C-alpha cells in the first residue's frame, strides 16, 4: 500500500511538511485511488496541491471500486450492487470461496464438495438403437418357445410362432359331430397376408389329422412371425368346443404330429392327506431332434384364459423317443381340471444375430402336443 506525503509550497521556495490533518486525510484517500491499478508514479504538481473534499474522495473511491470490480470481483463489490459473475450452469461463483453449487458440485474445479467425484464428465454416449418389435418377439420365441396364451382352452386355441410361406402346417383336433373348426393364420410385421382354412368335420367325434401348406405370400421365402388360432361353431353358429391334440409348423413338425402318444395316470385323482405325495407320470413320444422342449401344466381352462400352474422350464432333451414327466400332487395342490401341453422347437443357433432371424430357413420350426384333462379332487 502506497502512502504519499503532500508538500505545501512556501514563499522563497521552502517547503514544509503539511499539517497532521492534511497528511492524515491524504494517507487515507490515496491508497483507495491507486489500489485498482492507478500508477504509483503519478505526481501532484507542487503549486496546485489542494485538499480534496470528503465528497470528492468518496465519489472517487466509489468509481475506482466499481471499475476494479468490473475487472475482478471481490466480496466488497456486492456492497456496490455488483453480483458475482455467473458460470455456464447459471450459478454464481466467488473468488476465494468454495465455488460449490447448492447440489454440492463444484463449478470451477470440477470436484464435488461432498462426494469428491468429478463433474467434468465426457458427454453421454447416444442411446442404443431401438430393437425392432419383430426382433424382440423373435428373441422371446427362441428363448421360451411358441407362445400359447390361453392354450388349451376348450373354446379357443391360440399360439404365436414362426411361419414361412411353403411350410407344412399340421393339426390334430377333435370336435363334436356337426361342428366345424376354422384355422386362421395371421402374419405379423408385414410377413405376409392372412390365410383362413376350414378344417374337415369329425362325424363320429374321433380325432382328426389335417395337413396343409402355408400360403401367406409376401414374405419372399423369409421366416416371419404369425398368430395362429382355431375356433369351432356348431350348426346353429354358436361357439363350440374344440380339442387340439397337436399343432406344428415347419418340416420337422410333420409325420402325424412330432409330439404324440401322450399317456398319463388315471384321469381323476384324490389329493393325499398329511405329508404324503402322489406322483402322476406322463409319457410322450418325441419325434425328431429338437433343441428345446417345455412341459407346461395348465389349470381350469373353462374360460378364455387358463392359469399356468407349473412354471416353464425349457431344456434341451437328451434324446428322441419316449420322454417322461412327473407331477407330484400333495394336499396343497388346488382342486380342478388340469391339462399338460408339451412344446418343442428349434432355435437357429440361439439367434447369434437376432436381426437376421428371418434368414434362418427351416431352423425355427416348432410343435405342440396336449394331454388331459386330469381332475384333482
């Protein structure tokens, strides 16, 4: 801090030091004038030295402080109506202070005052591209198999699975005499156009087997996804019951139906008492070599939707031929009517590139077989 002594001019060229009052006033005023960059070499003419009034000193002090605050903000600047400069985020920072925002993140050092984590992060990467809806469904069908919804509801068979124009479609079914069953194939995601087939009647209520060729066009020979449904009507046009014993799509689903000869213990059992268990055994014949199978136990299929009683457990079968599945019945088993459905499918190498599922050719065929009902009392 500079201090200046002011000399007063005397006749004859003598100089004497100013009075204590004058000296003290300049000692207070001049540091304020030069503290914001005023040249220290500025000189006061000897003959023109005057004592500034307090108003002049105050005005000059205010001007100098305001000019200095424009160059560098200090806490005193706030007294003169000058607020701290704003950062890019809109927060105010002050020299000599922490520079932290209300959230605890630093706006100068890039460090959080609370966590110490850097806020100078690189820009977020763009979000991954959205998976196409057909690819998502294809991945689900490969992982969990054809989706059966309310199967085996006696008034509605519905399943979603892969389809290819030219594939054989096989169905084993049973309807009451006079009733007519209708199969509808509804391709999805632009895979082709719908196809409706009226199935042959069953005059004596015996199981029927029917084979057709998918003619959905539009897919250019590529594999697509479709919804399949079968319903039946009696001669009066009312909804009739239809039992689907087997259904499949693709070359290895044919030859009767690739899951057949499903057998099980007596169709009616009584729940054991206490801690005992009664094991019901199902067996079926599995044709061809499938990548995955799943045994699904459904309960109370007298409405449009059934209750899945046994969890899905897809697995790779050890071999073709006879397969055995056991169901332990205990006192805690719910009473009702149960159906077992068995699904088998191929996975096209587990779809290493899901976006190319439509190029899998015949490696995504599938089949379903059904047994039941079994009544638990």
